[in-house]
């Protein structure tokens, strides 16, 4: 079932914001793999965030959150508080989970979204998110 446009905008924007903030922490605390992955996340999610904001209809601009919601903030706080040696064990599974959620969100909107421009964009953005998920799964599997 496709999310409502306002919900899609809010969730996509929150997801990108969390990715960027988590990646900044990974650049400080992560190992070489996390740092490389984080660099890609910052680049790609900054781009999608900018694209999304440019496409949101004027009457829905308020759907773009100014800050992270409580759930996302708690995830970020957990990463921030993690010791460097524990960081991969927190960050890697979080990235797998976050990208599974994002892929699902974008797939559902691309198939049945109400706004044609956003629906088209969701479909075009999906392959990058699927690639991020595969990268996150690879990074996470090397930890075990």
C-alpha cells in the first residue's frame, strides 16, 4: 500500500537526515569500510534531500521536518554514545535496517503514489537505495 504523499515526504526527508547525521558519526568513529560507506551516504542523501525539497508542492512544504523525530534521534544518540570499538556493531545493522525501510517506502510510493513527479522520482531514486542496502549488507556481513 502506497503511503500518502505527506507521509512519503516526511519519511523520505527524515530518512535522509538520519543517514547524513549517522554518516558524519561514522566518519569520526568508523573503520575504513564505514568511512567509505559514510562518504557515499553523505553525497547521495544530500543529493536526494535537495531533490526532494525542490519537488515538494508548495502546499506540502510543511511536511518536510526541520529536525529528526524522537525515534530517529534515539538511533543517532545510540551511535553518538557508542565507543569506537562498538560502533560497527551499532552502525552496520542500523544501516541495513534503515535501507530496507527506505527501499520499501520508495518502492511503495513509486508503484502507487499520488503525486506523479514524486512517484517518478521515487522510482528513479530506488536503484541507488537498493545499492546502498546491498553495500550495507556486505559491510554488516564482514563483521560476523
